């Protein structure tokens, strides 16, 4: 019977030491419920119960530790949503620029054609299509 008690005491000391070391090594921002010094005092002053409370309520969550331990690996371009969105925006901008250039060339060509045809009609008071002050200008 004495062996069982000795084994239980050794197990309890191991749990307390493990909880204390883990509490000391954890970052203060990640500790839950009470502050880190409070947990250290709880584990030391209320030995087994304090260690069990640490594991239940104070220990940082496992997900955060796993995320911080594994550095973020680079993503392939086709997996990066922001990169794909940026490509789409650039493509749309290029299309708009090309459409504007094409429209500008068409307007210049029309203006030249109107200028030639306007010189044939001497004496008439014709308003240019590109006159910005004319409300009848087609847009």
C-alpha cells in the first residue's frame, strides 16, 4: 500500500512540476483567466488543485500554439485570393484604358472628317461635335 502512495505522490509532483514549467514558458498574452504570476502562485500554493486548474482554465489554447509553431508557408499564386483579385482588377483597368483609347481615336477621326466636310460648306454656321458648351453635342 505504501508503494501506491509513493507512486501517487510522484505522479502529483510530476504534474505540478510540468504545470509550473509550462506556465513559466507560456507567453503572458496567451494565458487565460488570471495573470501569469497569479497562475504561478496558484500552482505553488495550492499544489495539485492549482496544477489541474491551470490545465483546465489557464493554459493557452492548442490551436494558437500550433499556428505559431508552424511558420506560414508561401502560397502558390493560384491559391492566393488577394493576388487573383489584384490580377482581375488590373485586367479590367487595361480593358477600360483600351476602350477609352479606341473611343478617343474614333472621336479624333470623326473630328477630322467633320473638319473636312465642314470646309466644303462655307458660309454655314456649323457647331462642332466636340464643343463642350453646346448642349446638343452627342456624348
